[in-house]
């Protein structure tokens, strides 16, 4: 099936949505994708996946972190792996090792944050990630990248995106299909941990070689975090967004050669409240972007240091659309807890979210965005977090209301099992949501972290989802 035929098939499959249309679960419930190490070995794990869809092959590709004490990997090493999934979410072959802590793969350090882009020109992928720089020691974390072919195998050596005595955090990547290149963005520490700038650099997609030096995107000093980028294939431009610990989160439009189009950059949410990691989707049908982000705002009933998911629409010229930011997620009660080394500080009035990226996917065929996230909607002192999804029609801010739906049910109600950091995309077989977490089903045990998934199909009324009694 060609990429064009697949796209038309997906459009037909997902068309038929009304303004209140939802999806129904299909296939195995909360199915397990990975099996790292013995079933009772909690030291081995697979976690923190990023996922893209390959329309030419009608399949998905995952990149994730894992500890798999099998040769050639030493038992204590955390490495980066790639895994192909067919259109139903089932693995195609075994995970492929993409890094080596003791070799060039991770540039001397454990791979950390990672982001992935699909390359339609050569039908492959590009992954960028952070790792410690062995030249400057543990205090220096830099950005690296690697080309990957359509079979999931790495091509050539790792290339350097940015390195030096300072540290870089949380990179993102967007592929430019018109010019055959990709743009990487990240936050660079300049003076102390709370003074960061947003950097970007262009690369040739065929070779992984840089096109010029890194350049600064933002113009206002402060504590920048969580750079995110999306490519606009209609105008051949990029939208870059970033959060800020003390000021408003902002965005800038860059031309294909990296020239800023807005003077100065613009804010997309309330100043003075922390905005966690975001995700962007470009809608070529309406020429608009949707920014989805975790945000604290007491005016919206979300107290400081709690998070709910919000959205903001921006047109291709950089103008804000609608009446402002709109709330996507709604919670009943949250609590403060720490899960698997991830510190969470939530209070009543906001959903307990890991301060990580939401999942976001735009379906051109039926004009809707699919937003996924991990949260706790239940009762105080309940450590259980699950995966949720909301469908948002394109072209207008959604009506207020908690029409989110629960996708996962890890370990049942009021347990310590959780589904974390979901990603979402769609193939000819429907929508696929993936996440990492632990479960007491399918041979899982507490603190045995693996990758999981759930398939969904269109449904013209709002049922068919997980409930608290499933």
C-alpha cells in the first residue's frame, strides 16, 4: 500500500466523526509490547518511548530507553533501543540497540531525553538525544543524533548536534520535507542552572552533517525549558515553543533557513506560572498549529505546582486564534507522590501529571486532534496513574467540559500500578496509543516497567472506553 493510499485509507477509517464523536477500544486490552529481562527482574526495564508513524510502510517506529542485561550490553547499562510495530501495534522483529555506553553510541554517557522524526524522502528516521560528554565529565550533557533506516537499523556513526562545557537539555526535532533537512532545538544552560537559552541547528537529512552553526531562537533572558518544534509543510516554516519557570511560555516562527519571523517572540499562556513540556501539531488543512502543554493556573482552578493539560491555537502567521488557552484535562482530586524516581508535586485542584510531553496527533482526513496524557483522576493517596485521551475538533476551541476518556487500566483501581507518558498516532488499522508502566496482568509485577499499547477505532457515541470497573 503506497503512502498516499494509506493516508486515504486512514482518512476514510477516521472520517464519520461528529462534534461529539469518540473512539472505541479494539483488540487486546492494555497489551504488552516489550519483554525486557526475566519476568520477575525489576532491574531490567523498557520505558520513556517516543513514537512516529511511517505512512510508506504503514507501520510505527518506537525509540525508548531500556536496561536489558544480555550481551553485548552490561547488566547495569541503560541504552537506547528502536522497535518497529506493525499497523496493529505488534512488534516486527526484536528491539535494535541504538547506543553503546562504552562506545561511540552514547558519546561516553547514558542516553537520556530522546525525540524522533520520520524522514519521508529516504523512508527512514532521525533520533536526537542527550548524553553526558565524556570530555567534560558528568556536569556536561550534550545533544547527539543518529540516522536510522526503514528496518530500524542505525546508519553510520552518531553525529554531534551540540557539545561543550555547558549542558543541553530536552531536544526536539522536525523534518523539512521540502528541503531534505531537519531542525533540532534544545535549551542550553548559559550561566547557572536557571539561565538557559533556546538553541536551534539545521542538518542535512541524507548525511547528518550540520548546515551552519547553532543559533539562538529566543531573545529574552530567563530560565527557558522544554523546547518543542513542528514543521509547516505549506509555508516551509517552523514553529518553536518553549516554557519558562518565571515568565510566559513563548513561541517563534522560523523560516526554512532559521530566520525569526516574529519580533519579538510571543507568549501563548499566562505569565508567572510554570509551563511543563509541550507538543505541537500542524494542521495543513486550516493552516494552524495546536500547542498542547501542561500548565499551572489558579484562574483555571489549577493551583501552582499542580498541572492540567491546556491547548492554544496559532495560525501560520503567528497570530493567536480563539479566545485564549483552553483546558483539555479535568481532574477530581490529586495528591503529591513520587513514582519511579519521577518527582511529582500536585495539590487539590489540578491533575497529577508527570511534567513530561503529552501525546498529540492530527488526523487530516477528519479534521481532529488526538491528545493523550498520563494523570490521576481518582482519590487522595491513590498512587495509580492512567492514560487518558481527548478528541478535539480542528478549527475551533473545544467547548468546556470533561469529555476525556480513560484508555488504560493498569493493575485495576487504587493500586500502585501506572501508565505513563503516552504517545499517539494512527495507521490504516486505527489509532494506537503507547505508554510505559507496570501492570499485574500479562505476566507483569509491581515496578517491572515495560511498554504497553491500546488500539482504538471510530465510534459515533461516547462509550467503549475503559471504566473504573474494567
